[in-house]
């Protein structure tokens, strides 16, 4: 691709990075998506395709995308490396398809004392804060302030409340109290 623009590979990556940092790349991507959707929409006379409600192009992409959720966390030592990026996606369980705010985390089973089996995924809802009695993904920073390049620590905890009413997370192996800026309710656990 770099050759077609008469650039070196590094130059092309630098230009793309600059467009991304300035926000221009996302604007262009959104414009292209809108054009593709309007052109490939069945029944739209501008598209040249009239397939009586069949799903093609953008509609098919949207349908497939609703079935996927991002994997934001993977085990890293005693913690879970948490990165708010959709680089890795998995198929969502049917009951979670299309729901906003759903993401998956691969649990660090060694820290959970056998509560969650190995080779499983924990699905959390970023729009549902955890309450005492829930299982939650506890993130050591503000979830909404995270960008796609920042990696932070997270844990899967049982949510408890102390005698003063303060909510905290509890890890069972070893027994550890965790305070986190963000706790999202775990809505499903799926084993491979």
C-alpha cells in the first residue's frame, strides 16, 4: 500500500498515526461507513441492489458485529492486564448479543481459589455498577477515562460492604481486600 502512495512503510505508518491522533482517521472511517451503508442497503434505489430485504454489505457487517464482544482483559502475573481495545473479539452468548457495554475478561483462575474454572470467559457489563453480593471486574482506574492504548490492572472480585458502608472487592486466594475506582457487574461466565 505504501508503494501505491509513493511512500516508505514507516512514512505511511507515521501519516496514519498522525491522522489517528488528530481524530481525522475516525471521521473518515465514519463517513465511509455511512456511504457504504447507504449504497449497499437493500431496497434503496441508489444502491442498484433490490433484494427484497436480504442482508448484504453493511447490513451483514452490522449483524455480525452485534454477535461479537471485545476481550478487554487477559491474565498477567497475579493481575489481569486490562486494555479497553477491540483488537480481540469473541462471539457473545445469545442472551448478551447486541447489548451495549458488554465486554469479556479471561480470568486469572489462580487468584480465584477455584471459583472459576480455567479456560473460561467472564462477561461484564460496563453500564451496570456492582453492588454487595455481586461478582465484579474491579479496575484500578476510571473505566470511562481509559483509551485504547492504556493498559491497567484489574481483578475479578466478590463485592462486599464494610460496617461503614464502604464497598470493596474481596479476592479469595490469597484472601485480599481490593479497592478499585471502577467495578462492573459480572453478568455471565462461560466455559470453553
